[in-house]
C-alpha cells in the first residue's frame, strides 16, 4: 500500500533549472524507488476473538485471530512500514509483542511497561518501520493468552537488490512453520498446579520415578540420593501437553514447486516446550537463527528452545516421496510432523523414552546439599555439553561409534566433559551455539562497556524462578546509558533450562568466532552453564529481559532494562499504577485445597501461596463430641533461594470431649491442652533431607511443639504414602491412591481419631 509519493514541481523554464540540483534529485528518486524507504505501508487488520477448538475430542476455550490458530502469518519486506490494527473483541484486555523486532519502545507490546493494555472493544494501531530481515514471530504478552492460541509467524523478507541476498538460500521455496503445543487444562489451572507441586503432569507423562520403579530399574540408591538432597523427580519439561502442533495441526504438508531444496522458517511458539527437529530425508542445514543469517552448518538434528527461530534448508532426495520433518517435544511425550514433497511417505523413527533415573543420577552429582550446582570446574557454555545426554539412549550409539568419536583428532577434548557432550559420544551431529557464525562482522562500536552479571535461580518445589533470587517485583530496573556497550554474563544455578530473551535488541553470543560471533535475541542456558552476551545500547526505552518459558516469566524470572535520562513514555500516563499492575503477575496468589471424606471424620486443607508468602488452614472434624474438631491456621513467609525455611505465625483451636480437662503431658513434661484450647503461636518450618518437613512452634501459654511430616511419598506411580509425628505424642500414617487429578482413595490412622478410609478430593 503506497501512502506517500514524491512530487516534483518544475519551473516554467526547465532550461534555467540548476543542473546539480536536478542530478541530486534524480539520484534521490532512484534511491527511494530501489529501497522503498518510507513509501510502502503494509497494513493488516487482526480481529481477536474467543473461540472453541477441538484438538483432542473435547471442545475447549481458545483465542483465535481472524478465525485461526496460529494467528495469520504477517509478511513484510525490509524497508516497509508495518501498520497493524488490533481489534480486541475479547472480554478481557490484550496486547501483541513483536518478538525479535527492532522498533521504537512504545511499539514493543508489553502491557504496563511500554503501553497500556488494549481494552475490550477497542482498536489499537502498532506502526513501525521494518529495518531488518529474517524469521520472527509475534504473540500476546498479556497474562497466559499465548498458551491459548495468540501466536503467529512474522516474516521480514530481504530486498532482492540487497547485497546480503544469498542466491541458493534466500531464493528457495519457503514455508513458515510455527511449532506449538495444546493442553486441555486452562492455562491458569496449569500455573496453579505448577505452583502447588502437583505431580499429575509427571503421572500423565509416565515420569513419576517412584520408589517401586527405582527398585525395578536398579536405582534405589539413586532415588534415595535424590530425595536426600531435597530434590523432586527428574524432568526436562514442566507441563504435560495433550497435543503438539505444526501450523495449528498435528500434521501438515509442504509441496514445493520445482527444485529439490526447500527452506523452512521455524518458530517455536510453544509456551514451555523445546522441540527436537529431525528430517527423514537426510541432513539439515542451518542458515539463520533468531532472524540473523549464519554461515551454513550441516547437522543431523537440533533442539529449538522456546521462542527461538531457525531457518533450515533440507533436500528432497526423491520427488516421488514425501519426507517426514518431525518436531518431538524434549520430554518425548509427543510430536508433530510436516511431510515435505509428494508421494509415498518416508517416516523417521520416533525418539525413544528418556532414561529418567540416569538423569536423576546425573542431577545428584551436580547438586550440592545447599541447593547450589557444582560445575565441577568444567565451565560449560553454549549448549556444547548437554547434561541431559545420558537420558538420550540414541546418543550413546554402538561401542565402535563411541570409540571413533573419542579418538577423532578434530576433537581436542577434556575427558571429564565427554559424558555430557553429544557430538563426542556419537556419530550423530547435534547443533550447539559454538557452531554458529555470522557471515558478517558483528563487532560492537567503540565505547564504554557496562558489565552485568546474573545468576539464574529458582526451585521446582514451590515453582519459583528468579534472577539473583529476586523476581521482577522485588528488583529495581537495570539502568544503562545510551551509546554504551552492555555485557551480560549469565550463570544458570537452577535445574531447568532457561531461554532468556531480550526485547528490542540483538546480542552477540561470544562463542569463539571473534568478530563473526552470531547475533541472537534468545539464548537457551542449560543447568551449570555460563554464557556471555553483549549488545550496543542504542534505543531508549524500558525493555523486558526474561525467561521465555511462559510460566517461568509469570513467576517473575526477568528484569526491566531501562535507559538513563530517557524521555517519558506518553503511553504510560500513570507510571506508578502501571508498575503495580506489572508487578502483580509474580505477586499473584495460587489456591490449592484437599478434602478427605472418611469413615472417621473429615480432614481438609485450604492454602493460598505466592512467591514468598503462604496462608493456610487445615482441619479435622469428628462425627461426635469425643472426636470433636480442631483447626490450625498459619501465615508464613519463605526465606532463601531454595525456600526451605518458612517463618510463620499461627492460631490453634481445638475442642474434644473425652471426660478430662487436660490430656497428660507432652514429651518435654509440659501440660498440653488438647481437649479445649485456643492458642496463638510463632514458629518456623524447615525442609530436611528426604523432603521431610520439620516444624517447631511456641504457643502464647509457653508450651511448644516439634513436628516431623512428609506427604506424597511416591511408592508406585499412583500410590502415595505419608506420615506425621509430633511432641504432643500425636501421630498419623496415610496411604492414597490417585485415580484422577482431583480424585483419589485415601486410608489413614490418626492417634486421636482412629482408623478411617474414604474418598479424597483435591483441587
């Protein structure tokens, strides 16, 4: 769409026109016609609506844009001006973020940071010049809407007269490929379950790693060692997904016109899934990453992290065959396929199941009793040493393959690292960041350098993810100056991979390629890994830097990088209000509840928790006066990175009619008041080895109580056991069999209420 043009008014006497001016004007017109600068406005209208989808045989709520999931692919040519009208027809606010795009900060699409959210019934216009090329994508940055379908491909094409145009690559038949996942659970429920340490997702994945399974596989010592270090079971992904999708479908096809080589523009729009990419037709050639060209590198497979993009060239060896391009979730629970070519389908073998207990054994060796990781002096970086390699059976190959890989003179290596390095253990070549090289110099301009160091922190027990043990709402903005070079040194001191994304800028990944270090805007950092990035600070604004796993970001794993002395953003009229709303994501409270309808009474628990605070009450209600009732309520705050310590204040209220006013003494000789009491208390709870909770509290009448408790001991995949004993001579043992996410069968013996059995309901 041409919205402006150059108009020349000639004087009456053309002969008198200044010849130099005319030549200059002609050159300018020629330049503008070739570059299209400030002339082509490419306009899209996007209508955001609630919809119903059926990926699994059940209709579920989703969000569609222009009636489709993924959102429409938006295509521009470098030099265009993008003008995108967002029509919000939802009952809630929304936004769109242009991932990996260089643009003015006010167009970046982060609600309460760069703009106010788009309210229901409103139309919002994003307008920015397209000053780059490559494969990018766009998605909602409002809450968890991305998980519901608000993601799509964003393609910036090179101009054909661009000197960077690569013949044989940039002129191949292309297809945008958007990878994603689908869960029948509402994303808010997924988030709540993660924060409450539910192992239902592990059960659905067949990845519980119970004691029974450990004994059967000869890994009892491994399982005990895992829980001795207060770790939950091994996993490489947080969420169980019902379906994995390629361009919105479990399977797709791509039939190019002529030629045997095709280019796939892959975007991982998954909320929390990394994908293994493999091709039945042979090798995969990587030609671009995160929208930036790289020198072609040939591999057998690669792992695309959440929010990364890759441009891949593959060959169709036989034009009468459709070759499978398979994207498999990192946890191996499912896949989606694209069939390239036409004819009989050539399939690729599915990836085998992960060796979870091998991974658990590896984790035990990595983690110290303090919860910190021990990098063993190996200085891991750039995805070269994949700690998950021992979980991948296909990597190890035959003994001859291993020997060949280890004796290859091209591999000057440290023997201790071989255990983790896929390319040194097998003839299979797996892409890592050290293999990427820019075709052009990416050296930053001369100028002052500011160095920032971050430790990626968190824990699975309470699902808290942070930088330097602070979530977004607990940290100040990181101030930088325009014109300086910023170096980021990131160390992953957690047990999860984290794809860290910087808005509005590309950064150089220092990978040994010198001035040709590759440019990226996402870096996937594995446990124990340290990576160094640097970028030139050249665009004013508040820019989000965060983990792109959606549920990690929502729990607070990020920072706001802000420029000193920058002008105020007119789209944020009330900065204090906007900041409170921005901080509310990681301050949100999550609820969980349990209720046991048993033959000897009713036991229950109701709890609200956020990043640091917990409010919980539990009760036991008997069916007669003899059993009576009791309830305990605690308000507590978690301390430390691993949050093993929780300080609390409480209230204990009991009544029981057993014919006596006092029921003896506790083990310390203090008289207790178990029949009739209403006491306040102060105390703390601490997570001991073997995941046992030790709790001590002092009541306002001077008595105190010590207690040991452990719940959800995984005996088998579905059988859980637990116990409680305290200094008031109370004790309880229980067993629970899990039927569904919300329903189970529970039996227990309580020293006060006796034996009971019944139905357990969990939310």
